[in-house]
């Protein structure tokens, strides 16, 4: 394929975009809307996953040792707890250390000066590998002979798991729906070009033009529309994400939530947007030109 032929494809594809400017504009807008909705819910899922990872790294649950066990007997339980699936690390905390930690967490430490460590229990701080299995892990630890009770923040973990799963499910459903709609709009945009040039296409086919020679300009048109939508959507997503994260940081309620900096994932977002835009544009053009090649 020569340079002149490539330039012919590009020139004809660009010319067709401007010939049907309104439909081209609608196709790009629909692609941008599709990508923004897809990207927004995907970023929610990414941030929920990041928060879950932080919980897995920092959050822990406590296992309280039965009061009837001596400290040596209590320490002997560590191997059995570490052998439980999903347990990543186990730290033994004596009654005395637990009291010191409790006093350090309160500003009115003088109120606890006369508190005896014997009022507390020896315990284990237990970290898990997968926070989604926190409930099952806590239940298994509780079954260990010598463990009296466990204390785990199951509601917090379940809440972030639910947010991540719901956001992922909604993103997948909307992606499918909006991609289909975007492909349909781009296909109809290109059909206008093919319809107005149907006689020219028929003549080219009768003169021996290959399907690829006829299809290429329309494929260029669809790909340009899809990639344009992907680039515009990327910068819109960047701006929207920045506005939302700044608003969260300035608010008192959501300021404790750590969001993933857009710069850390911008290359992935751009690549995905360009690939989806390319697929939408290319798919729409293939659908549009197919029946006009049957001469």
C-alpha cells in the first residue's frame, strides 16, 4: 500500500466527517458520554478497591484469650492461629501492654491510673490477606480452643466491598449498553456517507475495486470519530475527577477517604479510552459499510 493510497483514505475519511458535521458531532458526543460514565464508575471501583487494600494492610481484628489460660498457654495459641487460611500476621498483646495502649489512646489518662491490668485479657492482633473473607476468618479464629471472643469491624469491610462490587457491576452493564448505542450512532453517521456515495461505490466495485479499497475511507472516518471521543472524554474525566477529589478533601465527612491520584492511573485511563473509542469507531464503520459492498 503506497503513501498516496493511504493519504487518499485519510482525506476521504476526514472529508466525510465534515460533510455530515451534525451526525459526526452527535457520534463523538455519544462516545464521550459512554466513556465518561464507564470511566466514572470504573474509578469508583478502583478507589473502593484501594480503600479495601488499605483496610487489609492497616485494619485488624482482635481475638481475646480465655481468662483461665496462663500467659504461656496463651502464647502457645499463636501457631494454631497463624495456620488458619487468610491470616497474614499475628501479634500477641499482653494484658499490661493492652492497658498501656488503651491509656495512650485517651487524653484523660489520669482516670485510668488505678486500673489494674487484670481487668483486661491477653489478646491477639490479627491481620488478614483478603478482607472479603474477614467474617470467615474471624469465625475460624473463634473456634480455636482457648479463644474466648473476637472483635472485628465487619460492617466497615462489608460496606467497602459492596461499594466496589456495585460500582463494578454498574460499570460493566453501562459499558455494554452505551458501547452498543455509540456503535449504532457512529454506524448511522457513516451510513449517510455510504448512502450518498452508493452509486460511486457500485461503480468502483464494477471497475474491480477491492472491498478494502472501498471500506478504508469509512473505517478511517469511524476510527477518527472514536479516537476523538476518547481523547475528549479523557480530559473531561481528568477535570471531573479533580473537582470531585478536591471537594471530598475540603468536606469534613469524606476528607478521611484517600483517593488514588489521577496522575497515577492517567496512562491506563487514556489507553483504555483510546482502545474503546477505536473499537466503537471501527465497529460502527464495519457495520455501516457491510451491505453496500454487496454489488
